C-alpha cells in the first residue's frame, strides 16, 4: 500500500487500545491511531497526521461495530472532551486497563517476575466524581458553563448533563449559569484574554452531604446576589467562594479567594475517618473507590501496629491517617501548605496522636530527615514502610534514591499513571527494590485513566 498522507481515506480494523485511549489499527506495518475507535470495529477514517512510524486518523464512519461497542449514556458523548470510553462496555474497559498496567510495567519499565492482581472495578460506575471544574466561556445566548470540546481549550460547549457527577452538581452548574447570564457580565475568552467569568468548581462531601463551590473570575468585584440565588435551593451548600484570577493561565485552583458564604472547606468521610478538605487541596475525586484504594494500600503495607510509616505526597493526610490506626507512628510529607494544615486538623479531628506532617518538597524534606536535620518525634527517621502517592508526573530520581536509602522493609507505590510508575520502578530496581505485585484500581470509569497499587520489597 502507498504510504498514507494527510487526507488519505482508509478502511481499518481496530485491534487494540493505546495508552491514551485511542483505537489502534495496523496497516502494512504502520500504526494508525483512531480516536473513538473500539477494538473489533471496522471503520472508515481520514488521516489527519502522517509520520514515519505512525499516523493519526479521524473516525468518519463505523462500517461494522465491535461487539464490545455500546450506546453512550451521555448526549454530549463525542463532542465533549471527557469520558472517551463511554462507548466501550465497562468489563472491556477494565480488561484494557489491566492490560495497560501490565504492558507499561513490562515494556516501559522492563520489569519481569511480578504478579498483576485482577483489576478492581466499580459496581455502579457512574456519578462517581466528588469534584468538578467547569470552564466558563462566551456563548450565543450568554456565558456558557461547561467543558471544552476535545482539543479546543478556547471553546466551551453548551451543556445539559454529565453522568460522572451527581444530579445535584449538575443542577448547581445550571443555576450558576442562569445567575451569570442575569448579571450581564461576559464569559472569559482565553484567546483575546477578555471577559469576566472564568471557572466554576463544585466539590461535594459524598458521605457528609455537603456542597462547596468556588466561582473564579477576572479581577473585580463579583456582582451581588450569588449566595441568595443558590442557598434557598441548596441549603447544604457550606461554602460559596469568589476566586480572582489575574493571570493568563487557565487555572481554577490556588487563586486568592474571598468567602461569600460559610467556609472555604468541606468535610468528607472515608474509611471511618472524617476529613476536612480545603477548596484547593488534593482529595481523591472518587470517594467510594478511594476507600478501596486505601484498603489495598493498607493490606500491602502489612501493618501489625508496631511499624513506622512514611507517607510521601500526603495531601490532606488521608492515607497517613488511614494507616496511623494500625501503625506505631506515621510521618506525612506534602508540598501544599493548606493541605498540610488540613492534615494536622484531620489528625486532631479524628483523635489521632501518632501522625506528624511536614510541609515541603518531598525531595528536600527527605534529605533533611535522612541527615537528621528535621524536627521529628524520636524514631520517625527510620521507616518500616514507605508509601508513595505522587502526582501524574511521578517521582524525582532523588526521591527514589532517598526513599530507598531509608531501607524500609516495604514500599507501597500508589500511582495514577502507569507510564511514570514503570519508569520509577525501573530506577527503584537499581536501588535494590523489586516489584512484587500490582493491583489496578479503577478510580475513573469511562476514561482511559487507571490507578494502581504496587508493592516493592528489597531484593536482598
Ligand atoms: C496524587 S496526590 C495524593 C494525595 C494523598 N495521598 C491522597 O490520597 O489524597 C499527590 C500529592 O502530592 C503533592 N505534591 C506534589 N508535588 C510534591 C512534591 N514535590 N513534594 C511533596 N508533595 C508534592 C500534591 O500537592 C498532592 O497533594
């Protein structure tokens, strides 16, 4: 076959899913990625990018649907940038996620001789998100509060539903959009850097039945009346915040804010503990599966009540405090100041006296701890178990080196990105730790994302 170029029309059999979630087809040794293609589909697609080793193609029509293809639940499927896997039956999504974890560790990490436990999925894989961030942009009938179309950071889609959030969060979105339109102020246009309303964040305490929202705008006083418009319908709204974004970046967090009503945090309950979660602090977005994840991490930590545990990247202290009840003492390290304050408050709130939290970059704080320069209760400087739960970018090499230098009997690696996990575990192998087993946990149904809990032990 002649090499395809931009604009070539192809008929393709989709036979796999790539790590990012696109369908994969092979034509005469060339890999073609087709967004929206499902393994088992025969599709017609048009090449949009042609490189030497691979091509990307846009799905034009499905000539023969895969038996795993199902009707998407949401009317915005395809036009909205979220939940790309809605057209794939949930058991099939899980199968591919498990495979993705295994293949990342084998191919990217070069790891062998480890066990992959069956992926743990959700029983009811909808409306699981306890936090949502909407963008606000200009629309034909006034500002729109919603999500971006795929690849279009400068546009916001008109929206009526989202099946990943609660019906109540959907209604909050509608009411805020209605209120915004009444103010007569414009939505933000990121291209021209003009407009006023920029983002809406809605957080929920699933177990506590609390709602917290933050409306981010360009600088300038918010028109009056937002609390009055929302509180009669949502008496469980414990906080309404106005955040001010003077910058160009499309961010909704870590902005200066003013409390218009109530407080700037909510409470959530998980694993028998109560957590204070500030508006900007990281908290697992799927409360139900966070319990499963933490239970799995606790099992791998193998605690008997006598151990010292380090929890690096501890956020508001959720894993640290979950484990503290079964350990002698716990040390959490976290870079975001308000999250560390939350973690300390959470220890008090739950009557947990054996947890210490240090604020700072894990790389730097670990060095201080290893060199005996950190102010710590006695015994905490030598861990039996180290838990690592880094952001998607994974661990810095020096964190790996320092965690290994502390010589814990077990390292529990909680990852939201199998690719960086694989890379990090390759480095751990060089520092004398091998992966014993890994359990994929599906925190993000209908998206290609997957969480995994790995257990590492010393090789000698
Ligand atoms: C995936 S979250 C995990 C939080 C917590 N373990 C949980 O389950 O809720 C990663 C955390 O690492 C923090 N973080 C990011 N970079 C860091 C660094 N260099 N040093 C310490 N903490 C960092 C983030 O603020 C975030 O709270």
